[in-house]
C-alpha cells in the first residue's frame, strides 16, 4: 500500500509539473506573439523612415540641381549685363 501511495504522489507531482510547463509555454507563446507584433510595427516604422530619408535625399538632389542651374543663369545674366554696360560706355 505504501508503494502505491508513493507512486500516486509521484504521478501527482508529474501532473503538476506538466501543468506548470503548459502554463509557462502559454505565457512564452503570448510574449512571443506580443514581440512579433512589436517587430512588425518596428519594421513598418523603419520602412517609413527609410522612405522618408530617400525622399529627403531626392529632394536635396533636386535642390542642388536647381542651385547649379540658378548659378549658371545668374552667371550668364551678369555676363550679359557686363556686355551691355561695355557697349553703352563710350570708349
């Protein structure tokens, strides 16, 4: 009878241990699901930041091109003004 009682206690202990394991697995799964959602949100945020940086870089390139074109136009305008002034001045 004593051996049966010890066996029952061991089985009860194993069952309780398995229940704790199952609870821990559920808890870890829930945490994993939350972390997966956070990773997904972070990836989306990163993609938006990357797109924003790319757009900003493209805008900067366009502004640099406009700056160069404006500089060329101003230089040409100055040369034209100098030529006109030289033509108007008596020699």
